[in-house]
C-alpha cells in the first residue's frame, strides 16, 4: 500500500475523529457550565421565593393578631354600650341636679 493511500485512509480519519472528540468535549463543557449556572440561578431564585413565602407568613401572623385585637375591641365596645344603656335606663331618684 503506498504511503499516500495509508495517510488518506488511516491518518486523516484518526485526525478527524480526534478533532471531533475535541470539539464535542468543548461543547460538553459549555453545556455543562450553562446548566450549572441555570441550576445556581434557580437555587438563588428559590431562596427569593422562600424569602417571599416567609414574608407572607409573617404578614399573615400580623393580620391574625390584628383580627384578635379587633375582636377584643368589639367585645369591649359592646360591654361599654351595655353599661351606658343600663345607666340611661335607670330612674333618677331625688330629682334633677
């Protein structure tokens, strides 16, 4: 077999496969970096969502506390109204002053 045939049929395909493997390895590394960055971004974004959920929970706790305070104030107002109504319905003994 002449040298140029051996070079064309053996060496060039080997060089081509090596270059292809090199290019594919570069593509693999690039895609892997992109996926890692996306994963890190989602993790950071996830913590943002977690922070938002925590803020909403705190807000809900505050609203529940305000609701309890409002209920207590309504009970006090009802009590004061009853006391005033009882006082207004009492007959005046001894005339007016």
